[in-house]
């Protein structure tokens, strides 16, 4: 009897895993996220694309120039809008600095853009640009032949997470470094959110799939258009470098899900309306539940028993809360095939109504 009690106590301790300690019939209550609201965002893509000087500027930048003249009068506000759109139109221009200004001339405007600290010699830029291009092409070549646009996007998403380490030191630095660029992500394999997002959009452009970068809450992420519907995705937040694993909690989510975790900067190139979950990763793979149905959830966990882990996503907070109390508080999870309480761990994400069971 004593041995059985000790074994039960050990099982309960391990069940808590990476989350708060669980006691039978009691669990640390989940916290319902406070969703932000899309503000009245100034979307600048259309206005920028109607300006001839914008394309003149882009050509000069692609020629690795930092000081050049365009044929129209340009104000610094317009220049700022152009730089916002540039991150989506040309995610491979990694050599742009953070400061820039426009000065009126007799026949247009002189634009000056700072050279970032990480560029020692401007003469190296063409070769570095080619390195970036070749790295992106190598990813494209690895995509299985006959893949759908969804499968291509998923492959690139996973590739970036598998081959990129989040640069914590770069994130803390006040200086813009290579980790903020597509080059840092695809060539050096080290990036922060801006680099992840730029790399993803750059490869999507090669594949002729519409994608772009949005920012807010001191963060950057992507949108994509698949089968005529827009979705959000965030490879940075799905890349768990703490235990060298990655997931798909933020792959192809809608506005409601996104706004639980961030807000938008007030100026963006383009901000789509993302209302569909048709191609959401867990919707397609059976791990998304409109409500908590114990039998269906247990069956799904059993189906995943050959995997290292199993993630469940719930449509609303109440269903998620019920799942936590039932599966983990009352240990109903033990009914699933492959579950050994003494070996099992779990992670929970209150913001995304997600529970990951680790076998």
C-alpha cells in the first residue's frame, strides 16, 4: 500500500511538467486573455505603390546606394511610409539602416539612408545579397515536388524554425544587427522576429504566394494569402528554443486569435482581414475543438500516441478551461492510449487556449 501511494505521488508531481503544480480536483486557474482591438490603422501600400519615386528609390537601393536622387518632391512622412512598405516588397534588402531623410532639390529630392553598423564594406553587399538569394533558393529546392501552396508555406515555416536560433543578445541590443534581417535568418541561422518574418516573406515571393510583414507590440510577424483567404502566422513564437522544439500554434490563425496576444502599430503597409480558420494547422489535423467533448478529445490524444507530443486547441476560453480541469485536474487524460502519468508532462498556453501533452 505504501509503495502504491509513493508511486501515485510521484506520478502527480511529474504530471505537472512545465506548468503549475496540479492537485487532484484542483488546478491553477487559467487567465482569460484581454484581446486588443484593431485600431484605425493607416495602410500605406496603395499610396506608396502609386508613387513613381518609390520605385526609383527601390532601384537605387537594389544597386546598393545609400544616397540618391528621385524625380519627385518627397517629404519625410512619405519616406517613412515607403520604408514601412519596403519591408514587405523587398525583404531581401537587409542593408537598410534605421535612419533616413529626404531633402528637396531643384528637380526632385535627395534621399539619404543610413548604412547599418553591421556592414563594414559596401563592396561586400553584392556577394552577400547573392548568398541570401542562394540560401532562399536552396530552401525552395527542398520543397517536395507537387506540393500545394499550403504545403509549401508549411514546409518553409518549419524549415525556418528548424534552422534558426533566436538571437536573445541581438534582441536586447539597441543597435540594429544582422539578426533583424532575412540574411541573418537564412544565411547565418540566427535572427529575431523581424528576421524570421522577412525570411518567410522573401521565400513566399519566390513561390509567387502573397505574403507580407506586420508589426506591433515590439514584434513582427507575417500574413499570407492561401486559396483566396488571408491568415496570420508567427514562426518566432512557434519556435521554442528552450527545448529545441517547434509547434504550429500560430500557423494560419485568424484575427480573433491574433489579437489575444498583440496590438498593431498605427501605420502598416497592408493589414488584411483574417477571418477564416479553414487551413489552420490544427483544424486540418483534427486537434481543434469547438467545445470540450471528453470522448473526442481522449480519442484524439490516443491517435497521437505514436508521436512525441499532442497539441489541443479550443475555440473558446470556457472549453479550454473545462479541458484543463477535466484532463489534468481530474486526470481524465489517463484514459488515452499511450499515456503514462509518471512519464507525462504538459504545457499550456492560456492566450491561445492550447494544451500540449508530452508523452
